[in-house]
């Protein structure tokens, strides 16, 4: 009798085991997609990459002067703007950074946080939030007697949405809101909007092409600035990434490059630069 019951129940047990194994297989297929971007910025635009927990980054960024002046300024090398940045991974989904830029003698603090990762056979994109605050210390109280500390502050909020389409190609969109408490020209709104886009195409294990662009949505018609557009290459050299590029914005912090891209690609008024990224 016992043998008969065992023979009757065995198929049911095996079927239940198959169901459990199939559920495990389905769950195991939900794997996060990594390395959509190798560097924390595409060029000027923030990428969806975050620092790993406990990783400390030291980043030196340089934008030389415009190359259009030729040998008079040694193709821009005489007129450099530098940014020094320190960045730390609080955990795997939260990164903080602080920087100092020569442009507007500004200081910036920012946080970047992952809201949703791209998954294999699952969620199709990575979504990351980014918020920064910039202090413009170049504003002169002697020239602006009513200047307050609040006037020096600029803010940026971005939603970064990327997808790694293959081992070679990754693309990103970045709806952006930024606010400048003080604008040089009265005709420009303090609150401004842009949509950023960028991408990375891997050429080899250590070399990739990069590009980013931001379309300003409510810039005043009489403004002299342009939409920032940058192209470059990423070179991986083990412990650091070396980014070389050309851009029409000499500024590097968020409100700086979004609102003050005064170079004009059509006139050869562009800036050569690099980002040197070192992780410890």
C-alpha cells in the first residue's frame, strides 16, 4: 500500500519541483545591465554611471581657449579653464561630489542616485536622478551693491535615462530644469529648461566614441549663447579613464555649460579639453 501511494504521489512531487525550478530560472534571468557608460560624464552631460560603494574619485577637467584664434593663443592653450572634482560612493545607488571651477570661480556640490536599473529581460532602461547647487563667487559686490548670497546660487535637476543596446552602443536622454538666481541679461528667464542627449559607441576594449548635446527650450531669442554640443573619445588605461573632446562650452559645471555655451561650431569657435578620471 505504501509503495502504491508513493508511486501515485511521485509525479505530483516531480511536477511541483519543476514549477519551483522554473520560478528560480525566471528570477535568475532578471540581471542588472552594467557598464552602459564607463565614465561618470559622457562629455559635459552626466552619465548614468555611479561610483561603487566606498570608491573615491579624483577628477581633473580642462577646457582650453577657443582654437579659432590659432597660433596667437597657441590654439587655445593660453586660455585654460580648470575644474577639480572629488567624488565618493556612499553606497552603490548614491554618489556625492564637490568641485571647484575656474569658470565664475564657482563651487559645486551634487548628488546622483539610481532610481531604477536596466535589467536583462526586465526593466528596459536605467533611471538616475541628479541634483546640483553651484555658488558663483565671481559676482562682485562693488559692482552689484544689492548682491546677496542667494543671488550667487544656481540649481540643476536632471532625470538621466539610459539604455545599453549592445556591448558597443549606449544612449541617454536627460530632461533638465535649471535655475539661476542671478542672470546677467534681464531678458533671460531665471528658470530654464533643456533636454539633453548623449551616447557612447565602443570601438575596442579601451577606446570609445562619445557625444552629447543639450537643446535649450526657453532661451531668450537675443541670447548670444548656443546649445552645448560636444564630441570626443574615451581611453581606458586601467586605473583611470582619459576623455579627450571638442566642445563649444568652456564651462564645466551644470548651469555653466547649459547656459553659457558661447562657442559656435559653424565658425570654428570651439574648445579642446579633457577629463582625467582616477578612482581609488
